[in-house]
């Protein structure tokens, strides 16, 4: 959970009974031990550099920070599991840096370069550049939705998606002003208008507007433009999801948010009360030092995409 000046991650560790005789938890097996919370201060680059608060630019900066925090949180979670199993193996900074690089390269290749590459193979059969871009984006969205559908079928990720749902419910409970209890949070939707899944779908759509004016230059310019244009696309998408989150009660915003909300059904599952307790523990660690809702809109930029 990210606040303005701090962020926290909560991990439920395996119980001693679960680790008897060298037993290792399966991916689908729930940990039954205590909740461990790690909280760290956060000094956002947006507060240090005024130019990073400009529209579009602020979105890129906030997303880079969120990515950094997200991978660090994953490292804390993984190491907590390894420590519980009393192993000498521990994920270091170099391993996570390599993971980040590989993840970004794969994402760019799969969702940006592969679609334009496929579209380029049939470009001579398309009437104009607008149709080319539309075909490319149709391929990109198809790959994206297919990817989400495939990983949603993986049993090893079921609990990950349940915790994703727990995060959304907890944040919605807090934003509604309700007491943060697992029972209260359970009554809220597992879908959230500022979810990262919705954000990624918006990125796919915004790319149509950004890349359409470029036409269909040589393949190497096409590939280069898709990579160089990623920050602009992400920044514009950030501004849109920020707007949707602020106007979530408006009918027009609900209509535009509907596709992304439906897509979240692939990346979230209904959590149980123990998972909601973990999400609440992380949020309470943030609330112990600050009140995010009382912060200025400028200071809350980093929290616009919840997960």
C-alpha cells in the first residue's frame, strides 16, 4: 500500500506447524502464521522536482516510482517466505534488477513490437495508414486480453489474484470512510476504477491516437517509434485514469471505465477474511503515519493507479 510519505507491505508467513519436517508451501496453499509488516519512508521525486509534476510527465514519474516500489515489495514478500523456510537462499538486489529488466523487455516486445511486426507483414494489403494503426492496435489488444486470460487460468496465480481483490476491497472500504475490518471490506467490490489492469487497457487504446499520425514509415522507424512513444502513451493514459477515478460517479465516466472494470475480473478473485486482514495490515501501517485523503491532489499523484 502506497501513501504520500510512506509505503508498506504485509506478508502472512507460514505457521511453524506448516513448516515441520521441511514442508514447503504450495502456491495454492494458504499461509497460516502471523502477519509481518514492513513500512518504509517515501520521498517522491515529484516533490523534489517541480517539472516532474507537469501533466503527462507526472504520470510517467509516478509509474516508474510505483514499479520500483512494487518490485521491492515482491522482494520483501519472497524473502519472508525463504526466511520462514530457514533457507540460506535470499533474493538480492542484483537478482531483482535482472528481473525488472527482463520483465520490461518482454512486455515491450510482446505488447508493442510484436503487434507492429505482425501488422507490418500485411501492410501492403491495407488501404491506408489509419487502417494499419487500427489493425496493429486490434492485434495488440487481442494479445493483451489473451495474455490476461491465460494467466488467469494458472492455479499458481489464484492466490495472487485473491490478494489483488483484497487490496481493491480494502482501498474502497477506506475511501468510503468505513472502519477497516475484514468483514466491512468484504462487502465492497473487488473491482476498482483506478486498477492497473484498467490502466493497461487504456494504454492500448491511447496508443491508437498517439501512433496514428506517424503513418507507416519503414519498419525500423515503426519499431523505434513504438518504443520511444511508450512514455507519452503511459503519461496520457495516466491522466485519463486519474480523471476517471475523480469522476467515477458520473455516468459518462462509468461507461468509459466499463471495459477496464470487466477486464479486472480476469486479474482479481474474491478474497477470504484472512487475506483481507493482510491488506488491512498494510494500509494501517500507512495510516499510522499519515492521512492520504487529507493530502493535496498534487501529493496524491503517485497513488492514482492503485495496483
